[in-house]
C-alpha cells in the first residue's frame, strides 16, 4: 500500500479542516476504505480518523426523533433496544450487514458512504471503467447479474448499503458537517445516481463529514420491515432488498417502500406507495403493489431475475406489515 498520513482530530471542525488538503479521506471503521486504498482505487495521501471525536457514536431519542451518530457501530444498531423499538427496519438492515466482525468495526456513516461493489470496479485490471476515471462500462456488455435494473446511465453499479434502504423507507435525514457548518439532506437526495455524477455515490464534498442520521417521529413510531435476499446469510451483499414502512391500520394512509440492489441509489417504489394509499393490506392489494414495484425496470443481459426477486420481497414485506 502507498504510504499515507494518519490524522486523529478531536473535533468535527478540526476534522473538516484536515480534509481540505489534497487527497484526504475520512476513515471510520476502515472496513471498506482500507481495501480501496490497498487496491489503489482512490488516491489517498491522508486519512482523517474520526474515532477520537467524542459523542459521534450516540444512539438516542431527541426532540421526538431517533438520532444516530455517524460513528455508531453497525452491530450496536442491530442490538439497540431503542432502534429495534423505534425503527425495526433499520435494526434488521444492520443485522443483515456482512458478518459479526464487520458489524463490530463498521459504522453507520461508513456503511452509507462506502464505494460500490461492482466486480469490474474492484478488479485492479479494469482501470478504464468510468468510475475509475476511464471511458468504459464493462457491465453493459459483460456479466451484469449484480447490476442495476433502474437509473443506470454510464454506470450500472448498485448501492451496496443495507442500512440506506431501511433509512430511505423511514424518511431519514442525514446531517453533514462542512467548512460552512452543518446542513441536513433527505436520505433520497443524499444518494446520487450516475446521471448526476458517476464518480460519486453520495452528495458529500471532499471536506464534508456525515455526523448524524435522524429518523423523524412520523416514521419512527410506525411498523417497518427490512428484508434481504443474498446467496448466503452472512458476508454476501444483497441481490435484492426492501425496506417498507406504513402509517395507518387497517387502512393505509401512507406507505414508503425502498428497493435495494436494483439501482445506483435506494429506489423508491413510488407507484406501489401511491397505489397503497387508502387501501387495506389484503392479498390482492399486496400482489398488485408488488407488481407495481418493478414498473419501468430495464434489465441488462443477466439481471432480469431481480424483477421477480424484488416483487417477491415486496410481497413478503407487505404481508408482514399486514399481520
Ligand atoms: C466482506 C464484506 C462484506 C460486506 N457485506 C455487506 C453487506 O452485506 N451489506 C452492507 O451494507 N455492507 C456490507 N459490507 C460493507 C461494510 O458494511 C462497510 O465496509 C462498512 O459499513 C463501512 O463502514 P466503516 O466504518 O468501516 O467505513 P470506512 O471503511 O472507514 O469508510 C468507508 C467510506 O465511507 C467514508 N466515510 C466513513 N465514515 C464517514 C463519515 N462519517 N462521513 C463521511 N464519510 C465517511 C470513508 O471515507 C470511505 O470512503 C461488507 C464489507 C465487506 C468487507
Ligand atoms: S457498472 Fe460502473 S463501476 Fe461497474 S464497470 Fe460499469 S462504470 Fe465501472
């Protein structure tokens, strides 16, 4: 690995200043960044380690919201009684991440900001992929089993984060700190697709840090679920996933459904959400909402299986919410 400088700020402001220099990157648990650096995927001269900043790992209820610091470990989210009670979809998504070792080191901020897992991007020999500043997408004519059904442009890599899908269903907001102070961004705007910028997955400037994730009381008090399909129970990234939350019983007033592993960002199933409003979750309604979830999908050569997989996950998720 190329040598780099390691900085250990003790405040967010100090960290932001350290990030303004050259190829500096935030490091939290290091479970993604260190692999990226070893493989030379992102030039890095300096890592700014957030772990010495006090208070960034707190999970608490404040102003009626569930608030989670960016340094909260994924394992702590999965086992937190507060998260299980207020945001069951997020606790389930955290539990579905990787393995106990990675959940014990990896943090919520890192899970949201991790780079894509496209097998071409991560292959040292494919330096000319668009996402590595090149001029080619291997997935378009290559092996596309893991790639996007929706919203692919130059790049078809899907968002790898399980927690992002649950947070999208829960209408979370991300608090970001930068040189001008803090700003809040809705989770669906935090993830950016390749049509906006295929080099970045999230709306973070180089000198910005995720400090907090907030789930509003409107959604945190409601039933929610997260389901994931992957070849193995541990270590595997999702081939499909769904986060779903509803307000109203037995008649649905509002629903939020977010799909994972089918788009470069969490993909809201807006046609299903609109269809569910004012309806009871009976078998016919659930079946129709599941079918609508993949409306507009445009499969590549090898990923059409994700359509039925995703519909099945939505059906299961809504069936659970109905019971
Ligand atoms: C074998 C394996 C299996 C995996 N399986 C899954 C899975 O099934 N589901 C899943 O969701 N994930 C999975 N992951 C990804 C894993 O969850 C992430 O590596 C982890 O969540 C990253 O957290 P971290 O704290 O270690 O981040 P780091 O590695 O420290 O950072 C990751 C990225 O986020 C940035 N970053 C970190 N914190 C912040 C912050 N506060 N503000 C701004 N930027 C920040 C870093 O600069 C870096 O670019 C897997 C990883 C591995 C290695
Ligand atoms: S899908 Fe994206 S990351 Fe993968 S080869 Fe194409 S441009 Fe590169």
